[in-house]
């Protein structure tokens, strides 16, 4: 059974009711058990867990130190294109947002790479809009072939692809693929994605299964926090993670926490999540899964990112540009969303060191695979 078949038997409404019905007793039980279940995760993300945040944070720190030590992986996004055929209500690249579109050429990509390397990065995340006519598998092959000598770890956040496409790309150095479901609420998903290939909820939901079948080394999961009830969406993300780890145990996994951020003509969040709630969610994931990598981006504020380092996060971006050519070629082109933490990579590395942690620039996974 694939996840989308399993998911058909789940009820959003019943799951949400179950989360909000959790009590202090359920939270205490979840905190005191050595092996936490999905039911325990419900308790840890429920409103009943709010008074236990200090205990959750302390335990999350202990578990993270045990598994990852005092290290924070550094990565940076490289936006290749803002061309997109989808209409998405929350994204600056949406097809109906009438702005100048750009896809980087080979020469422009290398100009961007030169700046990123000067910043100290060995881990890059390739990002594009979803435009199959221009940013397709052959384009990705050329990009991977071009930049592979310059990076130890290459991740990709682009449109979901077919199994055969992923199988073609892995020999070119593709290590990790991030694919966010945006929301697991199928009806609201359709409202936010009315046009384009991304409107196919089931195809997107099936993407991690195709990645597992392709033998991808690491998958990144997550939802766009603010589109729907964050507790229910996060539970289904945890369920998805649990399913994938059991079926595709050879792969590694990461979770990201993108909160809806402003863009030109953008969407206001349906459900707001405050900073304490985001800390609660991060700690809940760590208590549920000691192995999963947890990532925080420049969407978050300076103060928040400074304080979350010790509470479960294992990777962080810095000095990010969310527009194609943003580092060197065309700094004023359209951003996908506004960043909040505008500090340089060096400043973030110094912040990490001041907290007694080590910023890791070169991914250590590669050496383990040799």
C-alpha cells in the first residue's frame, strides 16, 4: 500500500478533534514514555501541551545532543528560475502574478555559484518554479553536471517528477529532494492550487513514494504553516514520515517549518502560529523522532533563530536570496517570498559558535557513502 491509499482512510475532522481533545494527562504520559507513538505526538502538539513547553524543550535538547551533537548544518538556496505554470494563492512565482520571469543560463549559474562558494557553502539547495517547458529533467541534468564539482551535497526543491526522472537524476549527484505537501487538507489544497500540474493533490502526495522507489538518499517533508490548522497538518506530516521510514528505511528524512511569509499581493495566513507554538512543534517532532533532521530557514526572525539553535534544529540557511540571480546576476528580480533574517552566512556561523555549537559547512553524509 502506498501512502495516498493509506491516507484515503484518514479523516481530517476526526483527527483534528482527537488532537484538541488531548489532556494534560495525555501530555504527561507522552513526556514520560521512552518510545512515543503518533498518539503521543497528538498530545505534544495539542493546546494541552502548552504549559509543558519548558519540559519539552529540555528533553528535545537532550535528544538532539545525543544524536547530532553540537553541530548545525549550513545550507543555502540557489534559485534557478521563477517561471511557473501553476496558480498558487500564496506564492510570488504564481502564474497569475504578472512579473518578469527569468531562468538562469549556464554562465549565470556559475556566477551565482562563485558567490555562494565565497560565502563558504558546500551544501546547496536548487529551487525553481514549476514550468515543465523550461525547467525540466534535461535542464536539471545540465545544472547538476555543471555544479556537481563545486558542492559536496546537492538538494533540490522543484516540481514533483515521475519515478523515471528521479532515477535519471540521481547519477548526476542529486542527494536530497524536498517536496512539501503544502497542506494535507485536500479540499483547501484545491482552493490554493486552482490551476497547473500542482493542482493534482494525489500526484503530489505520492511523490515521496516515488522518491523512495528511486532510492533517493534523503527526503524533505513539510507543510506551509498558515494555510490550514497547523496542528492537524503537522500530525499528517508526522504520519507520512512514520510511513516512509518504515517502508523506505534506507533513506534519511528531514522536516522543515515554513510559515507563510509576505510576497507581492500575497495571502494572509488562515491560521496564525506564534513563536511559542512553533517551538512546541519543533520539540514535538524531536520527541517523536530522534533521527529526523529539523531545518529552519531565513523566513524566521533574527531573535527566533538565535533562540531555537539549542532546542532541536539541526540545519539552518543563511544569507539566502529567494530570487533567480539574487546573489550576483540580477539581485532585484522577483523574490518568491520575503526573508526575515538578512544576516550574512558568516554572521550566522558566528552566532552558532557563540552558543557553543559548530557550524558544519561540508556535509558529512558524503564521506559515509564512500
